[in-house]
C-alpha cells in the first residue's frame, strides 16, 4: 500500500512525518507504520494480511491526526488453503443397523480457523472400513448453505467400522467410528473369560455378550450364580462393547469343578430384542492360598535359637487358625520345625539360625491342607547377623619382613566371629606397640567398605629399633588379643645429608614467565647417597631481597620418595629473583641456599594492547569508562592478572584509579569518579601495570553540558492507544543546533486531559540517546503530552496529543438502564438500553458488530422470552426490545459473552378484558326467594391474565320480559375480580333469571353467563328455629340481647333480611315488642331491649303472617338495680 500526502491545493507535502495505516473489522484492528521513500515522496506500507478472513476497512493517519482518512477503502482477506489439521470430522453418536445409511460431516477450515468455502469434494475422500470384511468408498458433496461436506455410505456387515477422511490422497483429516449391529434377532453369544476360580474367594469375572455378528450388546441385566436356580446371584456391571464385570463369591467347600450359572435379559441395540437367555460354564476350582508374613523380628544372630512368630491370613486379611505350620531353612522343608498356634492366626516357636551371616537368608514356611486351603509354601526374608568378635578367628596383617628404622609401615586387623563371619559393626579398635617398657597405642581407622581396621606407624615406633609386640583392644574388651604378632625395626634411622640431598634437588632451569605456575622437587638423601626411607614435612622457602620470605610445604610421594612443591601466586605473580631454601621437621635451615628462581615481569606490547574509552568527549557529570586489554608482541592476549593503574591528569592534578579485572574477557576496566568527570578540561590518561608505571597514554575531554532546546528536541508519540495498555513516548534531547545531548538527566512526561493529569518518569538509553516514557491511561480521550527535565518543568508544554481509545467490552462495567415503559400491558413492547463500556468505565461507540455477543432475556419464574437487540439512540448503547404476555413482575437480564451485564425489572399488567377468557361464577343451586346472593366476575385478557375494567362491570338479570341491571363492586384484594350482590328486584322474583355481563361500554361483553333460579321462599318453622337468650340475669335498665336463627322444617337456615322478625318480652300485663335486625355475618336476627321492671319475662318470636311462630322461647330474669333515691317512697 502506498500513501502520498497532499495539501488542499493538491501539492505533495514533502515534510516527512509518521504515517500509519490501520485495518479494522468489527472490534479487530491492526496498525502498520509506513516507511518514507524520499525519492518518490511516497509512504510505503508492507504488511502481512490479517489471519481473520473478511472485509477490512483501511484508514490512514499521520502524526497528530489519527483519522486523517477514516475510510480509504476496503481490503478483502479470503481464507487460505484448506488445512486438514484445523478441519474437523463428525459422525453418528449411536449404533446403526446393517444396511442403514451413515452420514459423516467435514467442517473445512484454513490454518487460521477461517471457513474454506471453495468446493474441495473432488479431492476429499471418505472410506468406510471394517478390517478384512469391508472397504466402501463414500459419496461426498459440498453444501453451500451449511459450509459442510457430507459423505454417505452403508455397511452390509455388522461390526465396528471406521470412516477415514483423507485430503489429496495423503493427508488425514480425521476419522469416526460407526457401530453396525445385526438386524436379525438370534440369541446372544455369551463368553466367560476365566477358566478357574479359587475356593472361598470373591472372584472377579469378565463376561462378553455379543450378537451373531460379534458385536457387543447392551443388556438390561446380566447375572451369575453358583446355584442352578440362580439364587444368591450377583449382577455384573457393563463397561462397554458388551463386556460385563463383577465379583462372584466362590463357596469355601468347592473342590474340583464348579458350574457357574448365568442369565442375560433384554437389550437396547437394534436387533437385540431377545427377552431371556440362560447359560452355564464349568470352571476348575483351585484351593485357597493363605498369605504368610513374619510379625516378630526378621533379624537374628548366627547359630542362636531365635523366637519366631508368623501370621497367616486369608484373602480378606482375616486370620486363619485351622492350619498347622512348620518352618525350615531349606525349600524342601528338610529339618523343619513346627510352630504352635497362639491367637488371631499367629503361629510361634523357636528356630536355630545357620552359622553363615547374610542379609538375604530365606526361611520357608509351609502350611498343611485343610479348611479349603491347599498345602502352601511361603519364602520369608530373614537377616542373619554375625556374632561378637572372636580373637581366635580374627586376623592381623603385619609387614612380612623386618622394617628399616625410619620407614613407615601399616598393620591391618579384620574382626571375625566364632564362625569366621566378618564383623562389620565398626567398634573402636586400638593397636598397642610394645618394645621394652615403652607402649605406644594407636587408634585404628575403620573402612566400612572392607571392614578393615588400619594403623600407620609413627616416629615413636618406626624410629625405635627392636621387636615391637602387638596387642589389640576393642570396645568393652581392652585385652581382646594380647598376642597379635610383632614387627621388627632394624638398623638406625637415616639422617638427611645436605650435600648428598643437593644432588637430588631440581629447580626450574629457566626464568618463569609472569603468572606461570612452576614446580621444584627434592629427594632427601643420607651421607651414603641413599634415599631417606621415612617421610617428614619438607618446606621450600622463596626469599626476594627486601621482601618477606614465602614458605610452601611440599607433597611427599611414598613410592618415589620425592617431595614436590608447587608455586603460589605470592611467588609466580611477583616478579624478581628468589633465593630458594629447604628445611624439614626440626631442621628449618637444612639447605639455606639451594639455588635461585627468577620470575619475569609481565611483558605487554604497547602497540598491540588496547586502551578504549566509552566516550572521547563527555559533559560534566557524565561517567565514562576506560578499558585496557594487554597483548604481547605476537598479539596474544595476556590473561594472567596483574595490577593495572589508570591515572587522569589535568593541569597539576592527577587522579590514579586501580582497574578491576574481568578474567572472562581479560579486560581491565576503570570507571571515572567525580574527581575526574566533574572537572572541565582535557584529561591525559596514563596507563601502567606492575613493573611498568607508564605503558600507554590517551586523553578524554570533559566539557560543560549542553542545554536542551525545545524546538530542536524530538518527541515521538504513537497514537491511538488502548485504555489500560502500556505505550511508549520517546524523547530525544537536542541542543539548538540539533545535536543529541548524551548527558543523562531526569526527564518526565505528563498526559493532560481536562482535570486529569498523569505524570510518568522516563528511562534513559545511552545508545540512542533516547528517553522512553512508559505510559498508561485508563480514561479514553485526547491527552496533551508535555515534557520536562531537571530544573526545567515547562520544557515542552505541548509535544503533541495521544488518543486513548476504549479497551475491550467489559460485561462488569457495562450497564443496563431502566425499562421503558416501566409498566406495560401484556403483549405490549418494552425496551431497555445497554450502555457499553470497557473495564475502566469508558463508553465504547458501537456499530453493531459486537451485538451478537450480547443477549437479552426476560424471565418470570421458569418462563423466559428472548429480546431482540439493535443499535440504540446513543452512540454507545444497544437497545433490546421484547414482549411478555404473563402479568406480574418480569426480570430483564443482559449478558455479554455469557457474563452478566446486569438486570432490571418491569411490570406487566393485564390488557383489555376478553369475553372468551373471562369467567362468571353463579350460585350452584336454586336460591330461595327472599335470599340475597352474589355472583363473581373474573375479567381476564386474551392471555388469561387478570385485568380490570375502565369504567365498571354490570350484571343484567332477565326474567320473563323484565331485566334488572346491577353494578358490580371491584375486589380490593384481587385484580380483575368483581362481585355482584343481588337486590330484592331479583332475589324476590321466582323463576329463571338469565345473566349477561357488561364491561365498560360493552353491554354484551358476555351475552349468556348462565342462569340463576329463584325458588319458592322458605317458611320458618318454630320447632327448628333456634332462639338464644342471655345466660345470666340482667340488671333492670340494662340492655339485653336475644338472637334468632330461623330455619325451615328441614332445618335449613333462612338467611334473609326480609323476614320481619319480632321478639316480644312479656311480664304479667307488661308487653314489650322489639323488631329484630338481620346480622349477615352470623345470619341471625338480633333484638335488644332495656327492661326496667324486675321479674321473669317470657320471650316469644313471631314473623310476618305467623305472629306466634315460637310462643315461648324461654324466660329472662330482670333483677333490681342499685337503690335510687328518687324512686324510694317514704310513708
């Protein structure tokens, strides 16, 4: 892709800038930076196509203008070549009947997971194979709608077949296994895998159930038993492919041959419709084998009688007590010893151990036959330890002949027990050497590998002539061996002679190169020029005039009797001529001047050696380094370390610094100090090393620091950037001439947007030199970048802008708004807005590409309904719309990629009343005339939701030619429920009243709601009616209450308010009538009276037409009240 920038007049813009091209598709984007071809004034962008196929929108931006050309065109990325590895193969999940067609599907993909839409059916083959019986090529075709390849075929043979899919005859795409079963219906074949079982054990058995084609069958049940009637049977579990496993208890008394009976019932594969199959198998019975372990000690001493306890257990780890047991040291059980049973399967006794010590002795235990067990032999591991050391069998090894005085010798002891077994317990052992009255004890060194004890003679022994007798003591036995042999020391101790020794002293024959390790040797000789046979401590002393002598101990070789000394760095790295002296124990100046050794100084060659500066010119305060590599005149690097000093001189001031040495690179390095790099001027650099104070020179200039210039300095900002993602801003400080300023300082940058200010500190890269600000901003928007450095806070106040775009959509940060409207009628649409944000709360403008990842669902109890989504009115919103037909509170849940965004609720109310859905409840039997009644109307909408009328509900009762309309009363507790209470114009008119219901302005809402029959009135019967009087006497003047429950002759309550009941209170000639009032709650008539005269009143009840319905309902006693002065009479 090429870009040519032009101004508004069409002229090419020649000033170079940073041009980027961005490919965008949905939420995906890729940015590429262009390279500038100055000869063509063209920006070229070379990029690899994205891996996601589709139409990518190209946009172009340059420094400070990210969306210079928002839509420069579209680039189509098509899928790459078909990839067998990425494509998938699928087939049937269950078995098929023989002859039934199988379909296998291939989902074609390229290497990046893009669907390949070209027809590759001619080069993709599928073959249905059953080894040795079947090889069928399947027919394939490409479906452009689904994008899948479908291959079909069939098998005429039962069995587990494989469909192998191959691309271009060589690359496998995949395979599926298809199970074909026989469509015939023979009895299944049953095979028992085991041919033998063990008596008394719970045996694990495997049974295979197959059809005639050898295909495993799934039965409803498979059971086994040792009884022919299949009692006490066990059911086997199915592990797949017709294989069943389970455990069958074998009788303890089973011997010889056992018959196992079985039954297979039912089946689930096609063609396995058999109902019942029984079978039997004969298996051989093996006797039970117990287990046997040593439960006492498994270790004993040779030749001793050791207590032994053995535990015998059955297969379930239960103790066996019914067997006898014997043990032997031989597999043929010869010389066996019987063990006695004690308890819990434990058998005990004593066994005499063999006389040969070993860590791997085998005892054999043998059980007898019985209790269903056969005779069994068990190997038991045992350790036989040696006994205590015995002096008669232990051995002492001494020199085979006499020893020359002064010659070292060794004595070795091997401890053995009475049976000649080596004792390797490592006890403390001392060998004592006695000559005359002198006794020299030496503690022996023990070697665990060989079990040998070794002592080496000392001067107190091998320097004393005579026969030294040996005695040996061990722990707890100091007189273990009183006569352990002897060693004879003959002659006199040889004395070293300096003159003769000098003939066997060898120093280096030539001068030593600086740092080169050298050796010197000497053999101590006596006056007869015979090597001294004994060893001592020999020391070589190297002395350089004016220096401290260096003494080094020599190493002695017992075979050659040569003492060898190896130089140390205190000698071979310090140039000069050394006088060599030799001494030995007791004679430090044995040979005071044995010769000289000269160590040459380091020989570096100036022309071939390197003195390297990290910078030849630096600003004050900038540390620099000087590196030195020493080479000889053959250009070989001198790797031997020496002391290198670098001296910096300016004017009359010199600063010497000792270099540090890196052995890996053989480089000496000096880092400047403030005494050097803070002093302006030309510093002469003098390099010297040990013995050569001035070897090579150089110079470095320390100058005053340059001042950064804001107009010449460069700031590079990559934009746009994603919220929360780190990005870099690069700063190059330059002076007014545009020259880079290499001196490191503290550079900071600040991103500013409104009240938001984000500071960052840069890291410095001297190789640039460039400062890098690693920035992060979480709030989307356009930030202004400002740059500051040490002591200059407003260096560049506006270095450009960076656009922070929102990050990926976050379900947790996105928000679900309030539904609109908050309450709807059933079936009406409701909508809710979802505000899309990233995890930092930045609103993300949406274009619909992310909508498929959002889902909106309405939920009420177990009922759910999906919502459809679309772009919302605001730039960052999606609007989800849906309808719900069940009244009540409904929850709206919105999720993004299965993660919850949030929930809200709205209310669904019933819609317009619907006559076909509404119901009317009428009295279920005839209503006696005069009895009031109610009917209820339940208004429902077309979705059966309870709903309300706008203006009201009426019920019209039509009888004969007259009609009575009554307004219904709405229930305060139940929505949609209306109650109609009859009036006397209805319930006093006998006959059938047709009921119709009107709602609002629709009088014929329900034209025929049913019929209410008003029957003849009930006639009160005095003998059935019930009168309730006060239970206690009533005080005169106080009100008393009488209730009357009217009933007809059948005892049916007459609960009407039109009976005109009168209750009369009679006392002699005083008659007090009271009209009773009907109480609908208790369905009784209540009469009250305040009677002033004391006495017993007779209570009677009458009704219209029957004044003496109850002539005497009982009496009420009125008692006098408190004394009243106004009513008292004085006579």
